């Protein structure tokens, strides 16, 4: 039975805590007597027979929905959409759960005599997936059967003929999604709900949409009123998506939602899993065995000798041994409520009250740098966007408090994946880091022909995407008094509008200028992921 | 009883002046206009190709800050109804075209008439540069005064011959120790009868000889080689121009050397003093009436020593141009000249320009020397020098300079103050040897670096080294040129000068002061001269390393001004760090079985040296040859593969800042134009970045394969410049308002065609050129996070890849409609 998460009060006997530091790990000793560390619950047990669970879910739908087999009929137009490369993180070991579901759906469709099937990577304004990435997500069998005939492809939100306007919400938000999907008799959406932000109406209303729709909720106002965007009921981002979902439903777009949840077994816990050299990271430091400690030392020594490029390649090739903990299918909202229960059960840790300082170690990966480079803008988004928002109730740090993150934050960008990020960093952030001011540059980037060209023909995130990264952190920016990055490239850190520090002690010194001496500290232990339920 | 009133004597006089655009001439004109309000001036100015003599006078004389005071005074009087500065110039000054280096002074009829009515002619035109070519110095300095004398004899009534005041130099006395009185050169005890006519003939022959020698095949080959080394494969027209420039520079160098050695052989410090000395001698002959029994031309000679910034008039420290001592002083301040030869107790004979003006005006006012019976006495010679009356010792000067620069240091480009070195007064030979050694070390390093294929910041080292070498060369020149002056131990007598001073009334002494004894050297050096020199030299006198930075941002602002019309870009190494060979290799390996791919790339790379040298020889030929390799490639297949190459090779190796720059130009409304020798098919996906693209295009065979043959000459070298001109023509744009970005000297024609050239990551040669010409240099880097494969190998290809790519880019083939 996996143990629940806990909050550890740091005292003088507490061992140093592991921090992610990009492609490195650092042990930090937190000040005794005023620090606490939030540990996530241990990984939940996976389903015993995932394929059986999938088949069961497809035929026993939740909410107001027929079983999949009764929804399929000969001569119909079926579109299967799936979450893109941004999920899960890191990518999971083969077979990917999307592949299992798509195969099951295709089997059912074949049995029903459905011929017109297309499969779309619902990547919104993310970069196109490469062949290898598509193969990993859907499996070789599906890929080889569909891709050569052009029936498996990446969503293209800038295809002038590929999008369809469905309607407008009661708040005046335009709803536009992929035309093939919109005009199908049924969309089967295949999701992975790694964190509670994912899924629900966000799958179709965001994943299959484009800039004209996204701008209604991917903006500073919405994000500052999503507290947090990981808590769907307190998230303006989700409210907007749910309004759009209503427009889709009312507009006759029929969605059969298949959602899955994973446990948080990022680095492998099984003692038998020899392919998990970093399994000690899943453990609580005081429970490390001598072997764990020795392995950790060896890994650190090895990383130290590795050139940056090799280190990056090694980490990017890591596939997590996640286990699927639930599969549910049927009507979107009913399915998603069940999914959230599973997410929260795996991630939530009850925490009492707020502290002056929040610390976190940022890993090498975020949703937008799979097989790529974690550039400074992504560092901001991961820390102030994703990690900061991993709370329910209120943030574990008080308003006006300080966030201290560890990440090398190199001034590096992937020239193919993130071209508009480079320009955003040079042209926008050099002028302002205030999200409201930043927003003024949005349209020029969003409607830029060159970025559009790169998004459509190369493997580039859309021109507007770096703005979304910045908006993702806007709630945190509003809430926090200061942000410090430990061990980052000082120039890049300053460009982000943050304070660089070379050690945690320096960072705490800088923090006390804002929050007063001897501040109280919360450290969110990662890996693996957790969500603070702060009361 | 002093009774000489200069203003009164000059009242109503018409005074002709040659050399008005020079340092001394400008000061003289200013003084006469301001302090002798009753005189008129006739300025003899050499017409230039670009401007009329009137324009030259306005731009080069009256705009000078020397006239600020007078302008201000007249503005005051104009307010009370008096005449303005311009009115006064209009009334009192006439400008005529003429050239002292041609017989008859090149005067037109009107000019002759005007000159014939002058009462005094002050000849101050000279080529004062100490390193003039021998023939030029001879024509101007040696023959100038005689030509004026002959012309005056020619155009004037014998009874109305004007008084010629010829400006010479104290150094006509030659290298000698001890007293050098105010006497004709041939009365000097050491004169050994140099025949100036033979010197003239010899100098003219030297010019002819060197011109002929420079055209010998081996010499021409050498100039061509040098031009190629400097420019690289810049195309025939530019190479030809550079070769010719090299040739004429060589001839000029030879003549400079000839002047220096001839002067030294006859005992003068340099060609200037030597030609001036013989000029005086020739003047004595030409002043005599050409007809027996006719009137001789009355003349006087004023010999200044080293003329430096003014003591008081028109304002303390006024100076024009970069004069003899300034480059030495500035080189010292910049820490470049660590030692300068000289004798510590030697006399540096410096004389402020306003004292020289005073002497000339006094001589002009006093008229030619006459006997008691009114007949002409032997011409008067007046030396305007400080050495005998108020000597400035070399050590004192150096101490003053050193302490001044210690207190007011000059800053280097990093904003660090430069500590001035202590001088040891070494002999000239030692300094020269030191500098020669430094030069040869730098030259070796430089040629090594030039030979390496360096780019960008590394190339800048080479270019910095070149600038170091030039600095050393300059220092060496100073030592060679001025060393003789610093070591000169002649003491110039000023009896005649002081006699004039004695005879001048109080007002004239105030307005036309010429007495060197009034100079307080410490004050003059540290409070007047050095501040002025430093200001004129535009050296950095404040800390902080902003200068360089601001220069490139100023240039960048010009480049990105909305006023520009078009921005032309080279592709390879300007936008992307790749080339046609890499593209070919990538595409060719795409469909090879894995085991052959590496072998193929290695084979192509092994060819690199020969490809590179073919490219250097003639880029068009190289491209034509190289593109043959595409023969037989199916159009469909290549088109599909290049879409992948766009992401895998081109974008991965792109310079994001360069791409941003293209887009900035577009956003500003400039037309953006890509001019590249790359194949259209290979760069199709990057074309949307630009408004227009000029590139190489291959013809397609009927069977749908490429032929490997080009439809047209690939745009390389001068064809690129032509392409830009044609493009501008077609769209009604102005090439002068165009910006061009390129990385190598083979793009020089394109860069030169553009009004605003930008060198991107330049290789060593272009880096040096860009620095010399003040072009903007940009360092565009690859994105740091990209994967940078060592070898240009296409990722393995399979059936499905191509299809997936095609469907994703060209829309769906199935479904889609409802």
C-alpha cells in the first residue's frame, strides 16, 4: 500500500534534500527550525490489465453516453485525436497508453465497419511531432497503417482550410476547432491526465483549436484569475474551456472522451527495475540505503564529467516507467470529474498555512522541451507556471513572499523548435517583463507570417507561444514579492526579471531583504510531482 | 622711435595670398581681415574637380572656426546697421583660380588682371607634408615661388611690380649645429652649389622611371597578387581597381623615398626643407628682370620654424589640420610611441602660428628692403623662430607633455587610462630597430592568421593585429620623419624679426605680435597646445568603454532607418552557417543505405580542399561544376527532401539574429532580397523569409529529373552587385539607400554597391576591410541550444516519412471536406 504524502519539518538531523537542477541534482541543507518539505504520496498501484481496463471503459461509459461500439456505424466519419508530445513528462515507456487506447478504438471501429478514420495529434499551437515521436505515441502498427495514406497527421491551426468556426460562448469567446474533427460524426479524444490541468473540455477546446480561440483564455487576465489553473473549479482558464465545450456540444460536435491517469513513478521504484539508475530520487532522503547513496554519488560524479550536450541527450532519452492508474471514457465532464479524483489522490498533500519563501528544484524537462532545450522562458514557465500552480486552496507561499528556484537557466534556445522564443527573449523581455506590457506585443508575433511558416512546415512552436509561457506565470508574478534563481546564468536570469544567486544561502539572504530575516520556508519536493492542498 | 603701423601701411593695399586653405594661410587671412580693415584680399585657390574656387573658399576657409571671433564682432555691428560678415567678405575678398604647380599659375585672363593690380603677394602655398613624393614637392615647393615671380614679371607693368613675400622654412639651413642666421641659402658657409635645375629635371625623370618600372610584368603580377591577397575572390573589376591603386601607391612610395634620400644626401632633414631651400635659390634668379635693364621683382622671405597652435590669435590654441608634432604627441599619449629619439638639451624650435602671421604681415607692411636712395636692396629674410630668443628644450617639452598626460590621460577602447611611458632620449637608430622588430613580429603573426580560415570574432583578432601593425608603422614613420627635427641642433637667428618688432608701434605689436620672447613655454604647452591637440585628435579623454559600442549602434541605427529602401542578404554564413556542399551532401545521403552514408560524406569532405580552392578561384565556375552532381535527381524527391533539410540542416545551422534582422527590415518596409549562389530547390523553404530571391536555378529534363545545368550565370561576385542594381532599377529603389549583408570578400562588389554595407561574421580579410572603411560589423551566432551535427548527413529516409511531411505541409489529401 503506497504511503500518503507528508510534510516534514526540517530539524538539525534532517539530511540534505535533493533538488533538481536542470540536468543535474544538488543536495541542499535547508535551515532547521523554520523549513518544511512537502513529499508527494508514493506511486499508486497501476491497473493490473490496462488493455482490459480500456476495453471496459469504452463499453461502460460515464455520464450521458452510449458505449463506444454503439456509437460507431458503417459509413461514418470518425476522428481520433490524442494528446501530443507535451504529455506525459518525461515520455512514458512503450507501449504508450495512447497507443493502447487507439488500437482498442480502431479494433472497435473495424468491427463496426468504419472506413473513414483519421488520427490527429491535438497539438494546438505546439510544434509538430516528428515521425519518431508519432511512432512512440501511437505505435508502429497504427503509424504504418495511417501515416503513409495521410490519415495520421499533426493538427495545423494555421491551415486556412483546416479550421471551422463552431460558434461563440455567452461571454463572446470564439470557438474554432479542427475542421475534420468538427465535421466528424464522432471525435474520440485520447488523453493522458498527468496533472489536473489536463483533460476535460480543455482537450478539444484547446488541443484542436487555434489562435483565434485560444486568445480568449490564454491571456494575462484569465491566468491571473486562475488560482490555480491546476484546480479546475477555481480556474478561469477551465471555466472558459468549459464554456467553449458547451458551444461544441450545442453545435453538434460529438466527443467521446477517453481519459487516463498515471501514477507518479517517474524514475522507477521497483527494486527489480535495473533500468532505473535514478530510483533513489523517488525515495525520501532519510530512507536512502547505502546503495542509494552510493548510486547517487556515482551519478553525480558521472554527470559532472559529461559534456552538456551528452547530458541533455541522456536525460531526454529517459522514458518513465509510469503505470496507468485509471481509464475512464464517455461524456467529457463526467469522465473528467473521475479523472480529477484520481489525479488528486495521487498528487494532493495536505499542507497547513503559508510560508515566506517557497523553494523548488526545476528539472530538465517541461511540456515544451521534449527532445529539445529548456530555454530561460521555459524555466520561468515551469517554475512560476506549472510548479507554482501545483496547489489547491492557496499557494504554499504567502502573498509578497519569495520564490527560490534552482536551475542552470542557460542562455540557450533550440533554433528549430523555439524560433519565436529567441526573438521574444531579445525583443520583448529586453523591454519589459510585466505580463500586461508583454501582452501588447502578442498580436505581432501571433500573426507573423514567418513564424506561421515555421509552425506549419518545420517543427516550431507557434509565434505566440512564448507569450503563453509568460502568461502562465502571471499569477505567480502577481502573488510573489521576488523570484530568485540559484545557479542560473546571471544574464539570462536578469533578463527574466529575476535575481540571480550562486548559492541557496545567498538566495535566502536576498529573500530576507523582501520578507524579513529568518523567513519560514516551504520546499516542494520534486521528483515526483505533487500538489499542495493548502488550508 | 617705433613708428611702423601695420594696419595703416596696409590700408588701401590689395594683397594676394596663395595657400589660403592651409593652416598658416587661413590664420593669415583671418588676421588681415580683422586687424587690417583697410586692405583687400585676392585669394589664389586651386580649383578642384568637385568644387569651384568660390565654394572652396567658403567651405575650406571662411567656415573655419578661426573666423568665429570676426563673425561675432560683425554680427554685433550688423545689429547696429553695419555690414555682416558675408557682406564684408563680398566687399573685401576676391577669389581667383590658380595653381602654383603649373607654369603661368594656370590663371585665366580675369585672374591675370586681378593679380596684376595687387600691391603685395604672399606666397604661403606649399606641400608641407613631410612625406610628399619628390616630384610633387619639387613642383610646388621648389618651383612655386619662381613661377609666381615669372608670372608677375609677365603680367605686371615693370613700374608696378608687387612685393612678393615668400613663406619658406628655417630648416632650409639644413642639418647643422650652431647658428643659422637670416641669410640666403647660398651665403651659408656650408653651401656647395646644388644646381636646382638639375634637381628639377632629375625629379621629373624619377617619376617617369618609377611609372615605367611599376608597369613591368613582374611588378604588375606582384600588385595583382597583393590585391588578391587583400580582397580575395572579389571579382575582376574590383581586383583591377585595387591592382591599379596598389601600383600608383607603389610609385608614390618610391618617390617619397627618393625625396627623403635625396634630401638626406644633400644635408637636409627631409624633402620639404630641401625643396624649399632650392625654391629660395630659384626665386632669387627668377625675381631678376627677364629683360636686361628692367625692374627686378621686389621680394622678401619669411622662414617659420615648426608652426604650432596659436598663442592668442584668433583664439588661444587655435589649430587647423593635424600638424607635425600632433601625431607624435598623440601617439605618445596612446602609449604607442614608447620612445622617441632626441637630444634632451636640444632645442625644439616651435613657433605659434599667430606669431608667424604677425611676422608675415609686418614684412608685407614694411615693404621690400630698400637702400637709402630708394632702390631695391638685397631681399630681406626674416626667420620666425623661437630657438635663439626663447628656446624650448626638448627635455622641458617632454616633461611637460608627460606630466600633462599623466594628469589628463587618454583612455583606451576599454575605457582604461593609458599610462604614458617615460622617455629615455635614445638615439634614433635604437628606436627604429625596436620598432622594426615589433613590426616584423606582427607581420609574421598577421600573415599566419590571414592564411587561416577564420571568421567572426577570431577574424577580429587578425584585424586588430593589422591595426597594431599600422600603429607601429605609423610610429616608425614618425621616427623616420621627425627624428631629424628632434635631433636638429641648429639655432635660428631672429635679428631681422626683432628689428621689425622694435620698429612696430604699440598698436601693431598688440595686433600683429611676432616676438617669440613673449611665450611662456610651460603655460603654452600645458594650457594651450596640448588641450587643443587632444581635442582635435578626438581621442578618448573620459573613462568608460562606450565609444566603440556607440559607433556600431549608430551604424545599426542608420542601417535600420526607415529611410532605407532595400536590404540585400547573402545566405551562406550570413543567414545560415552552411554551404552548397553541405546541402548537397545532406540531400545525397538522404536516400543512401546507412552503411554508405558515412562513406559518402567522408568522400565529399575529402574533396573539400580541392572544392575550396576551386571556389576561391572562381565561384561561378565552381558552382556550375558542382551542381552537375545533381544531374538525374528526380524533381519530386528532391523537393520533398529539401522540406526536411530546412528543419534538419538550414534552421539548425541558422543565425537567429540574422533571421530577426531580415524581419526587422521587412517590418520597416524595406524590400528584402536574398542573393545567393545556392540552388532554388535547396532553399525553397527559406524563401518566404524574403520579399524576393535571386538564386541559381537548375533546368529540368523532360523525364522530371534535374539536368545539373543552370538556367543562368549563378549570382556571384560582381554579378551580385549587378543583381542589386537591376533589382533597384526594376522597383524604382535607390542603391544608395540599400543595405547589404555579406560575410566574405567575394561579396565585396555587393557590399560596395550598397549604400550601407554590413559585414557579417567576416573572415579576416573582410574584417580588416570593414574596419578600415567604417562598415558595420555584426556577429551573428548559431542558437546555442541547437544540435550541431558534425557531418551533414541526412537522417535516414523511408517511404512514410516523405508522405507524412508532404501531407502536413500541403494539406490533406483525404477527408477534410464535409
